[in-house]
C-alpha cells in the first residue's frame, strides 16, 4: 500500500469520525435544547403556581390581619366610649353631691338657722342639767321626822288620799327622768292630770316642760 492510499484512508476515517462527532454533538445539542425547553416550561409552570399560591396566601393573611385590626379598633373604641361615659357619670354625680353639699352648707350658715340650732342645743343642755339637778335633789332630800303617835292616824289618812290622787302609780317615788319617760305614753287627760299634780307639789321644771310639750303635740 502506497503512502497516498494510506493518507486517503486516514482522511476518510477522519472525515467519518468528524461526521460522527458532528452528528453526536448535534443530537446532544438538540437533546439539551429540548430538555432545557421542557425544564424551562416546567420551571416556569412551577414558578407560576408557586407565585399564585404565594399571592393567595398573602391575600388571605392580609385579609385576616385587616379583620383582626378592625376588631381590635372596634373593641378599643367601645372601651374608650365606656370609660368616657363612666368618667362623665362619676363627674356628674360628684358635681351634684358638691352642689347639694354647698346648698346645705349655705342653708346651715344662715343666721336664723345658726341661731335656732344654738338655741335648741342650749335648751337641750339646760333641760338635761335641770333633770340632773332634780334627780340630785330627790336623792339628797332628807326624810321628814316621824309624827307623834297621836297624830299618826290623820297623817296616814291624808297620805292615802294623796296616793289616791296621784295620776301615776307611785308617782311620788319616781324621779324626774322616770316621769318624763312615762309622759310620752300617756293620753291627753292623763298628761293634764300629771301637769296639775306636778305644779301643786314638786314643781320640777323638766317634768312640767315635758308634759306641756306632750299636750302641745296632742292638740
């Protein structure tokens, strides 16, 4: 085999190898392009689905957040209104109480009211003092000496008559405080009898004043 034949055969083999490499490379390129296109299409679809899902979830979350914010805002508004109304009612009640107190204070500070209050207190103190004095006098009174035997019977008869005339049982043994306490339960005629009996005997001012007050209230 001559050198030219060898060269020709070698060139043919190289040409075949080149053509085969070209064909394989082209098929590989076509396969890559096709697979890339399919992958790109799938990727684009997946990305689109993922994007749509993301938008849906975000929209749902945003709507939930909006509703929650609206609810909280409504609750806060309701709380503020209730608190404001409570403060307003409390303030009105406090102002009304202060106004009533001011009116009562003005009435109490009127000269005639002050004078009447002082006089009433003074009268009560004097009545109490007189009652204490009467009680003290009743306790410290010395008993009378026993009468002579010859005159004993007439005095007993007189004592019996006096006892019968007493408007209340054991009246002469009662203190002024006891009589005043019982006067309030007496009828008009009974109170009049007590007044006459007291004026004709012990003449205790507290008893007379209490009976007069009872009769004035009954009239």
